[in-house]
C-alpha cells in the first residue's frame, strides 16, 4: 500500500510553547522543519492561566528573548495588562508579568509559524518514532505517513494518554477537550524510554456578565509598561490596560469543599498522577492549610474579545454541582455562570534524567525533547526548553557543539540542570530560590548574559549583538567614572541630600558611596554629578544596580568562579563507573544511571559524596594522562 | 566566605616538640601576611623569597599566639604545586589548635580529608602510578571523618543545631515564598521581626562557640571508664570528680546532661568519664545488652579506673574485671582506705601490674595522687586520645564562626535597609554551615519547607 513519505531535517512534535520555539529555532537556522499539532487552532494555546511571566518565569522569558526566541515578542504584541512584580524588593527578584489575550497570543504565534521560511505546519497525530540502532530516523503519523528526519524534538505537553477529570467524570481528551495523543507512549516505551505520569489542574472560567465586580478589589497594571523583549520599543507597549479583580474564599466555601472531599477524584484515588505542590487545587489548600479561613481569588480576563474570566486560585477537580456551590460562595460570584468547568488533567511524561543537558536523549541520538513532556510545568519553562532543544537539534545536524547554559549564567541553565540531574517527582516549576547565583541572573541583564550565545548559535542578528557589546562597554566606562568621583560636603550637595530625606555629609565622600544609600540611586544624584554623560535608560539602570549592590555581586562572582572549576571538568560519555575503583557502590549506581557530563553535574546528583567527587577528579586526571601518552606515541610513529 | 586556600595541622596531634601547620592555595601568602610578624624587619610574607625560613610571631590581633618559624614555598615548587606556607610552632595540642584556628580566622578554610595529597596529585606533583593510593587516602580519611564527626558531637549539641537550622530554613522559606508569590504572601515590615530572630540565633551560635572553646561541643578528652563491683565506690568517685570540676561548668542552656558520661578537667586534662554503674542498672532488664555495652566501653577506653573495695575480699566480679583490664592502661583505686583493709595493696599488685592509689571517698584523700598520675601518663604519652577529635572540633568551630559571620551579614543587610531578598542569601549560608557540622547538606530542604509551610497561589 502506498504511503506518504517525506524528508525533513527536523520534525517537531507538538505546537505548544515548547514546540513553537523549537520549530522556529530550527527553521530560522535554515533547516527544513516540520511541526505537527493535533489541531492547528491550538498552536501556542494557553490552557490554564491567562498570563506570561511572573516571579522567575519573567526571567525565563527575558532569557528566551536574549537567545533569539519568540515568546517575549509574542506577548509584547498581545498583552492586555502588565505589571513588574516585587518592585520594592531587590533587582534580582523584579519580575515582569503580563496578562495575555489568549486568542490573540495563539493567533499571533500561528501567524509567525506560518510565515517562517523552511517551516511546514502540519495537523496530524504522531504515533511512532522510528529508531534504528540508537539513531532517530523519523516519525510516523497515525495515518501511516512517514516523515524521515535527522532529528526530532518531542514537545507533547499534556496530551500523551491524557484524561481530564472532575468528580466521577472522566474525559479521555487533552486540555480544553482537544484530542489526546494515545499512541506515542507505546512507541516510546518500546524504545526503552522510562515514563512518568503527572497531573495538573485548572480552575473554572466564568461569564463576565454574571460577575459582580463591585464586591471585588480592582487590580491595575503598571503606569509605565516595560516590554518583555529587548527588541520591542517601550513606546509601542504603552496601551490601555484591562483590570484584574481580587476577592476571597470564606469559611462557607471551605465547608462545602470539606463536605464533598470524598467526591473528588484526587481523594478517592482515581487520579494516579503526581501533582505539583506549588499549584494546589482549592481542595488541597483547604485540607493542608486548615487554619486559614480565606484564600485569595484573582479574577482575570481571558482576552479582549471574550467574556470568559479565569478564576485564579481555585483550580479543582470536584464534581460540577460542588463547583457551582463553592464558587458561588465567593463575594461577587454569587450568581456567576460557569463557561468551562474546572478539571484535573493527567498525562504521560518522561523521567528527564534520560536526557543530556542538551536535552537530547542519551540512548537515542537525534531525539530531543522539551516542555511538560520533560516533567516541567508552565508556559515559560516549556518555551525555554523548547528553544534549547530546537537549537541543539540544529547544532547536532550542523555538526556543532550543543548550547549548554550552566547554573551561573541563566535560569534556563538552572531549570535544565535541575531536570536532568535531580530526582524529579512532581511537575517542576521555576523559582528564584532555585537559582543560587540569582543576584547575577537578573531579568534586567538577560541581554548582557545571553545575547552573545544567541548570536553564536545564529539566532541573533549582528546588529543586535553589536548593540549589546556597545552597551557593555558604556556600562563599564560609566562605572569606572562614577567610582573615581568624590563629592564634597558643599551646600548644593547637602540640600539635594536633604530633599531626598538622606543624611547630610560630614565630610566628602565617593559618589558611589552615596548611590549605595538605600534611599538614593544613580539617577537622583545627577544634579551633583556635572560631568555625567548622556546615557540610555538601560545603561543607567545597569550602572545603578552594579554600584548599589557591588559587595553582594562581587561575592557571588567569587562563588561562580569556584563553581566553574568543577563545571569545566568534563566527564567522558558512556563511562562505566563500575570500572572506577574507589567509588562507593551507591555513587557507582547513580553515576551509571545519570551519566553526568561534568564533575560539577556529578556533584549535584543525590547519593554522590564529596569523597566520590575527589575520586572522580583523580580518575579523570589519570585518564587525561593516558590520553596524552597515547597521543604522544602516535605522534612519534 | 569560602576560599580555596586550605590549612591543616601537618604533624600528629600529640605533645611532641614541634608542630606544623600547613597552608596551601592562591591566598596562602596573604593569609600568612595577616598573622605573621617577623622578628627582624618589616618585610611582608608575600614579598619574601621562595624557599626561605623566617623567625617571628603569629599574632591574632593584639594577642601573640606563638613564636614560630615560617617556611615559604611558592608555586610550583611545593608539595601541592600551589603557594604554600608552613608554620613550625611549639608542639602541644593546644598551641597547634590555637594556631590553626588563627589561620582559619584570617582567611583559610579547613582542608578536606586527604586534600593536600589530592591537590598534589591533581597538580601533577604525584606520579600517576600512585593514583590508587591517593584514592585510598581520600577514602580512608573520609570514612573516618564521616564516622567521627557526627558521632563525636554531643547529643544535646546535635539537637541544638537541628533546632537552629529549623528556625533558619523557616525564615528563608517565608522570604522566598513571598518573593515567589508576592500577591499571596506579604513580607512588609518583616525586617524588624527577622532582626530579632537573627539576634537570637547569633546569641545561640555565640553560646555554642564558647562551648566549643571549652571543649563542650565534642565528647573530646581521654575516654576514661570507671569499673568496679557494686558498692565499691564508683559513684562516690564520680561525684568527687564532677564536684571538683572547676574550669568549665557552663553547660549549653536548655540541654540535659548525659547520664552516663561526664566531661571533666583534671589538672588541665580533659577526661570523658563513663560510669559503668549506669550500665549495670540496665543489666537487670536486658542483661545481655548491659554486658556487651560494658565490654564496648572497656574496649573504647583510653584509660580505665578500677575502683576496688579494700574492706571486702576480692570476689568473682573483681577477678573478671582484673582479667579484662590486664592489657589496658589502668589505674587501681583502693577505696575505703579509711576502713580496715581486707584486700591490700600487696594482694592486688600480685594480680595486676598497675599503679595503685589508696583512696578514701569519704575522707576525700588520694584525689591529688590520682590527678598527678593521670597527668604523668598523659604527658609521657602513655595515654592519649584520638587526634581526629581535635581536628573535628576545629572544623566544627570554624563552621560555627562562618555561621556567625553570615548572621552578622544578615543583620548588616537589615540595618543598611537592603531589600528582603538579600537576607536569604546569607541566611542560606548560615544554614549550609550549620548543616556541615551535623553532616547534612541542603538538597531540596528549602523547596520542601516552602511548600509545606506556606500556601502558594494559582
């Protein structure tokens, strides 16, 4: 029987946030790329919260942008409200979050995919991967069509063997009632891939016309909006914003939930998957934090052209009738009509320790993966992995070194390192506390950290790269200038200090010292710094931060130096650790399982002790010596 | 702040003539600069030539620690191929300990077990054929360090540190959960509260540090086991010894004393006294355990004090004891010397070739002689105790110092009006340092604490 057979460089399976980034990266790097989705309408769909960014996730979006990804640009074009979180805290935890018009977000991304050269969009369910001798050869769709390719990126999100549940209702679909992908798991398992089953959930959507907003507190966006993308002109994002609304649950809500707990599939044991702890359902919160008599509920618009409102904070898998009863106890929702029920969703994903930090499978060359398929959660986490998986699929085909970001240079590096190195038992979410060098990994300097890497990979234009090089130089020169300036205790200085409620000077001091005062900053001191050059906003911001937090930043830079030493000691691939004498048995087993790429990564595997690391260092040294000897003897012949 | 410059005592921890403290790493010369004052001239250590020896003093601020000889070996011409400074000081456990502590205070960190050898190897100093033995050294030393470090901690100290850690991680989790989910959790006004908590933590750590100075953190000292048949006067002896304890009486607040073990100082020497009377009490219940325990204690003992009752005949119990301590360092106390002697010095010395001291718990005689005997045995090296205990103590003290520094940084950040996210950086360091004392790493602790204690959004 004749079947369709086509040839591509790269096949991307799934067109969610990970798949879109992966496909765009490959196509933009000139590779013939095909992206599969079960539904063209669901490209870059946001099936849960209607926003992009937030604490630490905003950092990820900035990093994606600096590397040449699409998410930041896409949200800048389609957001309806924007807020910089934690503005009163240190710069490392400032985080941008924007409410998205979901439909517009999806449509805008679809438009981008459809108009990218070398990219083919195809609606089909991929049901098999074709692997020969540990090498990926292609993918096969449910209809039997075969797409041969040199690399594939799996970004199946929450669709693999998905089922949606509330009460005793079970729908064998993906999110939003979309068709699930019920065949690929079998093929993956046949190819020796270890699967996990995870679970997550989403709250109900309400009809805006049935909500009484007068009982809620209005939540506005920022007055001055900051874009996500370094390429977006700030002038272009100063739009009229839409509000969100804050209300609360109460003891009555909690009573209804408690009385109906046994009707939840979570408590009855019908749900097998492991859910995330940071995104608990309202029933989880009521049980676990029984002492709290109210929880916040954020009512957020799903878009401009829809009346649907997202009920943030109240995800649930309780039965339909209980959902009605519980939501209607919340002030302002007394007469609310549900447009879509809340539900829990279960899906297959992989144990991510099967991946290298390049996101390529250790056992199947040419097979990459990203997003929720790798056991993460969140749009931003997905997009970040999709981008890296896509870039590395391209690097592999081009015969170049993979792009691996480490923990000291990006949140993306922390995210991927955590996924592939640590035991992961729940959907993984990014948090600023996971980044040990977070003072250096700020959202404001993502361009300085990563644009060069994006340029080297081929996703950033020369012009954009040169702007960053210039910016770096400007920052450095200005910091040096500021540090050399002394300020005398004269009248104009004293009156300026006084006007900001800052202690007057007893004697002269450095300008930098004044900038370090908590109530002052670089810009405020312009009047007493007459030789100050005219500099763009983003340069002044960096100068201010670097001077203000200089002591802390210096300490972290020192720590990073130590960290890099072990990170740069690479371990050979497919090393049999049973042959490394002196390692403890537990360490041998773990190291064989994880096959770390560096001594640094090895040191973060649980069950590998500092003594084991010393043994590995000694072993590595021996190995290098032997190699050197071997090379020398070849040279002599 | 951790550096990559390491230090350790290179000689055995005994009361020998000369002790050596070795420093190696990028900042070895700078560390030495900070503490060494040459007898002649004002040349800085970093300006001195390689492979030269200098005479002078090690100072900790105003205080002179010891009169020393300083050897400078600049990279790559040293054992580790790094800049290395060796400080030859007077032998003696306390001097070496004090010197090492000073070196650590001024910027080095305690070397990991086997680390000098490891560095020598990694820097190409040791032949590759010796790789196996390098691994053996690392493993042996680590095994020992693992076994010793936590087991030497007193139970009360262990609990205290766990308690402090729980407080620290809770504060971090609170800050972090608020940073992660600012719309659900607010930390406005938290600085004042945290300041109070951090002050308390600092006081607790300072208390622990004092205890460490007084040797109260570890079960260090000469393991001394008191044996004797029931009623021979073991408990009376114990009471006299403990009652005489002068130098260190401050116990750590809020902790209970070990029932079986007491630490005392006798003539300036630490004794870790184990009263087997306590063991005997349990014997009735589970006889076997009691006997095994007694034997275990005897085996571990550095010194045995056998209390014999001179007013009664030697019985089956006495003979058993005499048999079991033949090969041990032991002192015999002939108690009840105030009463008429049934068992005499002669009878005992015919069965046991040990020092015999006549003693009366009642009249409090013989204690001075006991003290002198123990002191002589120690100074002549007849009894000693495990070196590693001191090393462990220095390591743990260093970790406490680092904890204290980190807490001070938190206080400074609060006073400087820094935003909350800066507090958790130093709190985390404190948490890590405390963990290193009890052999626990950070792992997923923070994330677990955040999710279990704070209700996070969405």
